[in-house]
C-alpha cells in the first residue's frame, strides 16, 4: 500500500482538491431551501464517517479504545462543530471558531500513513476540512460572529480541558493534546524545546492566532467630538 508523503505532490493536490470541493459545497448551499436542515444533514454524515473511521481503526487496525477518545484538539472541535451545526448554537460556534485553527495546522502536517483512496486518508481530510467548512457555513448562513467573550472563554476552556487530559494521559498511557510529552513523530513541536517549554510556546501561538481571528470582527466604538 502506497504511503502518504508530507508536502509531496499528492499532499498538495489533496489540499487543493478538498478546498475547491468545500467552496463548491458552500456555494451550492446558498440554493438550499433550509440552511438549517442542510447543516444538520451534512453534520450527521460527518458524524457517521467519524464513527466508521474509529470502528475501522479499532476492529481492522487493532487500535485500543483508549487511543481513540476525542481528546485531541481537532477531535474536540469536531464534536462541538457537529453539535453546533445540528442545533445552531451561537455559544458553541465560539469554541469551534477559535479552535478550528488547529485544523489548518493538521492539514498542513497531517498524521496520515497511507495515500488516497485509503479510507483513513479520506476520513482525515474530510473531517478536518469540515471544521473549516462549519465555521464558514455558520458565518455566512447563520450570521454567527466571534466575540471577545468567545475569544477569552475558548482559551480558558481548552486549558481546563488540557489539565484534565494531562491526568487522563497519565492514567491511560496516552498523550492527547501532546500535553504530557512531545509526539514521537516529526512535528513543528520539535522546534519549540523540551517539555514543558513547548507548551508555553504553543499557548502563545494559540493566543496570537486567536487574536488575529477575532480582530476582523471586533466591535469598534467611535466617539464624535463636537466643538
């Protein structure tokens, strides 16, 4: 079975192909009679795809259930995104919006072993592009907007989750969120120092990217001076 090559031709064509497909679906969504029903249907399909992926990894590849929990950032964001798209909840959108930046980094440095059309390859790219799709869909069709409170709360919540995940990792021998130690494969974290220093750098990067994502929607107040 052909292995996937990071930054190879297939990787670049895959990113371009899924991106174009996402834009086409977003455009075609404008013709839907019910934007809410379409969002629910797409999200249910994504949920079924993710469950099928986890089942495939467990029953075919023999991965332990402890390693398939939705505790990595993208999987957490995916779970919240599906719920947000099904029930159209503004407060959930806030977390998806600020956490979805992780999907971009995951797409640029994917943990994919096998080339297309391997099922795990397809599921990885579809579910990660869905995160970006859900954000754009809710921005365009539900008119949701990121807020200052969402910016702050998403940062606080992911840190609270990381604290609990640290102890879960210690108990299960896992490394969700890469909070207990650096991953055992080549990643950008290799350039950020040893544990725990790379965690602080990631925190700073997260805050910087979140701020950039928030600034275009920041409410500006103008004072009119009367002489």
